[in-house]
């Protein structure tokens, strides 16, 4: 590390607790030893961690501000990107430095704010199709000539990982999931405060496409859903190949209602527990929307009092409620589904699309930080907030609720896309 004796410096430690701790200790030593005016402006992700809290309680802290992720901008090459987390700016300085003024703090805020695109997933740039074909041909040609080296997929510095290291990494990851799934149970430690944690989490999320989906999966998701729904309309819709009345459960800002359900349904009701998300949906969908807007939790919603639906779409929502709430909701839902004579057309349909766990691993919980929850000992203060069930786990809940599975499809997302 450098050892400046005076001046003002910007410090951007990586998002690693050990590096943040080393940075804090090093800056403290510099500030203690310098008699000249010395100031450091630190920019760190505002996440819930003891090392970040230690920075916020530094004796040299003379000013700080928080930049919301909806305002923050960072440069990704020539592109301006919207950051996925809040940015914490901290001013650490010794007594010889001039006091930090509000104007200086405001200039700091403006320096990292502006118009930008949502971050979304980090994707590798795709080469034009013609270049990909040429590269494939040249690789085949090179590989076919004796003594010719094949091109390295990652450049000249690329080295193939040792198979033992790859296997060990996969085994460690699988073991963690297996241990978490082995202890999976809806105990009072899990269920107490479950709903409150979910409401607190979603109330903080921005009423934007990025806030609802967490990245750039929306286009892929819609394309898959549209293909699935077209087939469902032919199999379960009315004579016109449509649904008369649909309910979007956990509608958010109306992404699915607008781009997926309305083209195939005469009327679409939206059910969303977070008021600011539903208000955004109302503004986006306009007053002429053919349906109702219900600001209500899934646990309190009684569809039997609202009307009759022949299609109910539940996507990325059942993972945030307990097993007992899933069964109770589906049983209430069954009473509101359209029931038609077998000779006329099928009864009402419920579509459930959720992230699932592997059958060989089992169902497990994730915590409020989106990390694997392993039982919540002293080493893990965060509480469980969502559940990844196996497909068989969901089938069991559906049967308990009186439903049968008539169609199933699976969509795969890569790590980059998620």
C-alpha cells in the first residue's frame, strides 16, 4: 500500500471483508502518523457487514453520505450503468485537514449520480455469427493437422483448471446444499417473522424491471412464457383459444400482466402486496386496463369474493410463503376457478413457475442476503426468507390442495443470466 503524508485521496477497496479491514487499519495508521492535512474518501458497497460498520464508526470519520442505487452511476467501459447496491461514501481525515462542508459532500454525490442503464447480468460480448463460423472452421482445420496446436478458448494465458480442483469445488458446493436440505424443516425459528422479513425486503426493492427480476432475465423469461402460454391456450382455453379472466399473483409492476397475460386474456386482475409496486403498475397500464388492482398479501387474499378466474398465474411468488400458506391459498383458489362441463371445456387452470432445487439435493432455505441458510447459528445472523423446493415438493403441495399437474416445462438460466 502507498504511504502518502498529505493531500486528498480516493480509496475504492474491493468488496471483500479482509481487504476492507486491511484498508481501514492502513488508513488509520497514516492518519495517526501524519501532521500534515490528510484526507481519504472511501467508496464501499453499503452492505450489512461488521467491517462496513467498523468504517462507519471510525474515529477519523468527518463526513458520510449514502447514494441510492437508483441514482448511482458507474462506468462500464463507454457505458453508464446503474449499480445493483447502495454506495456508501466516507470521508476520513486528520485534525489538520479542513472540515468537510455540505457543498463538498453534495459534489461527491453528484460525481456518482446521473442517468444510466440498469446493471443487469454481466454477459460476455457475443461475436457476429459469421465470425463465430470462421472461428469454428479454423479450429477444426487446425485440429485436423498433425502437430498443430488447437487455439486456447481463453487466450494465451488461459490454463485449463485441474480436474481435481474443479471436482472439489463442485463437491463442496453440493455438500453445503445437501447439509442445508438435510436440516430443512418449517420450525418456529423459521416461520416466526417470515412474512415480515419478506415485506421488509420487497418494500426496499425499486419499482423497476431490475428491482422485480434482479437482472436481465426478463426477455428470456417472457419468450419462454409466451411459447408456453400459446400452447396452454390451445389446450385449456375457450373456443377462441383465449382465457376470459386471469389473475396475476405477485404482479409487481405489471410486467407479466402487460406483456404476457393481456394478449391471451380478456381481463386480467393484479394481486400485489407492496403499494408502491402496484401504483407503478397502475400508471404503466393506464386507466383503461381491463381488470382490477388488489393491494393485498397472498395470505389474506380471498379470490372467492372477487370473481371467477379460468387462469391464475403464480410466478416467483410461492417461494416466499410457507408450505401451509401455499396449501391454504390454493384451496381458496380452487373455489374461485371456473368449473365447466367436461363436454364444453376444461376447468380453470393455475400456472406455477418457480426456481427449484435438485431432487438429489432436496429443498432448502435462502436468507435475506440471498445466500444459503444453514440453520442460523452464531456464524449466520441473517434469517431465512425464501425456500427453494424440489419439483416433487411442489407436486406434493398441489395434491394436498386438490390439484393435479397436467403440463410441466423447465427453463434453464445460466449463472451469467441470473
